C-alpha cells in the first residue's frame, strides 16, 4: 500500500536515532539537512556523526537504548544491528504514538525516508513505500539531471520574493496566476542558463509587460 507523502517542519522537533554506524550516519545526515533536533543513542559513533556532534548539530548519549528515551520524541529511527532492540524500539514507538522507522524493515516502519532532490526550499521526495528503494534513488538521479543548476537556492530565494511582490501588488486573481505561471515557463524551464542578475532583469521585464497590458 502506498504511503501518504507529508512534508514536515522538523525545527525544534526531537528526532532520535538509535545506532551509531554507517546506516545511522546516512539517516542523521538527512535529518541535519532539515534542522531536526537530533539525539543519537549509541555507545559508539562514526567519525561523521562525531563531526556533527562537535559542531553542535546533535546530542550524543553514549549508552544503549532504554524505553524512557522515547519521551517527548517526534520520531525515532532504529538503526542497530540487534533485531531484538529494533523490535523493542518499534513497540515502544507504536505504544507512545511516535513515528518510527526501523531501517531495512518496512513492516516495522510508520514512515519512510524518501530519496530527495533539494534546492533550498524546493524539496522533492520519492518513495516506493519501502518496496524498492533502488528505484527511488534512480528516479532521484534522473530528476537531479532534469532540474540541474537552473534551479538553485539563490533562484528559489528570488522566486519567493518575487511571488510576495506579485501577491502584494496584483489584486486580479487571474492576472496574478498568469504572471506566476508564465514567469516559470519563460525564465526557468528554458534552454538558456542566465546568471541571477540576468534572470532578475528578465522576470522584471515580464512582470512589467503583464501589468502594462
């Protein structure tokens, strides 16, 4: 059964990762990209996890998991090599209504990590609901090539500001929609790759054309 896609603001939300190996590292790196309040519970951690710890991006509790750890958690990821521990984490999470992902065990997941394409605030998530993760990764690579560098963090940031301007200054709903839609078609999805200043100038010219008609 397909999973419902849901985009969540992780800022200030407690995200627990039980395990400190390479698999845990991959999950932690993804959570870090979205500013989750990360807590890692494991006697040992990888170099990359320790680097994030030293930079203040996560809290490390150097011991094994215990049921009380789940208190106030928003989500928990079980990334240990001990199936009995993963089972305990899953049951604790379900009993407390906490989102849980047991790595490589789709039947013990109430959410899945998607393959991601991220350009600033633009986020595209692809998932097979745990059925065939390699397919998600392959599609992600295809999308990465389609989007390429025409859509980057700076472009997204300017588009956000431009949208605010249109919403503030244009009252007619149809005209507003036309401007916002055509800006994308005429400046982003084209064969040319203008620099940001050229892009701004082109968008301003299009805006002026629509508002003067």
